[in-house]
C-alpha cells in the first residue's frame, strides 16, 4: 500500500517537473527587432572558431568582422544581418558558411518625462515592449495638479538629426476621444506644461 502511494507521488512530481520545463521562457525580443548602436552581438561561424566574435555595434551602426571588414547592421533584423554576413563570407572565403548571430546585451532605451508630473525622470523600457505616451507619464508618477494636459509636448529627434515637436491633447487620449495612442521612440522627450491660471 505504501509503495503504491510512493509510486503515485513520484508520478505527480514527475508531471510537475514536465509542466515546469514546458513553461514559456521570459519574454523574448520579437524576431523583427532592429539592431541599434550599443547592442552587443555574438557572431559564430560553424566550424570556424577563429571567426567567432563578441562585439558591440558602433555608434555609426557597424560591426567589424574578420576578413570581410565593416558590416552595416543598424536598423536591420538579426536574420537580415545573418544573411548578409553569410553572403559576404560565401563570396570569397568559405563554402556554404553557417552563420549564427545572437544579441547578448540590448542597448538601453529611454524616454524623458519632464515638467508638471509628480516624478520627472528618464523612463527605461526593454526592446520587446511598446511604450505609449500615457504609460510613460504614468510611470513618472502621473500628471500633477498643475498640469495642462491639453498641451503636452512631445519632442522627437529623427535619424537624420532633425527634431519635431508635437502638441498632444492628453485629455482626449485619457477619455478615448482620440484613437491615437502615441507610441514612443527611443530618446523621445515629453514635456508637460503647467496650466496658466
């Protein structure tokens, strides 16, 4: 009788372990994540250990690889970069090379929330997360009692260096009167002015 209970207990523990093993891993970065300066990559070429590298994407968006030199990776997906590196090695150096590229460390992404919020600060968010304007304000403690929510200013700097300012009526976002949710991009600046009495 006791051995039967022990057997049942063993089966239950085994099943629980299987369930744990099958549990999904922590949130993965989407397959269309575009590489950015500051990301740290591991580049491996199958059966060519001398070509393996761990390197950081430079500020101009490139990595330097043995034999093929500088490779542009900024704003390109891992699969696109793998294909490009494979083609470059295949062209002059290797026969049908197998290239694997993984991201070891992602460049931090931040937006700044300033002005009439309860805790002005830089908000950091991971690459797999989409951050909306109201979410960023909420993470900065929310609007304070002096905030002019109808004239929130979003300043965005584009890749070519030029900046644009957008004036946003956050009251409309909160009430649902506007369908625009304002997805934030890295280095966006949100300024909440004080209302003029």
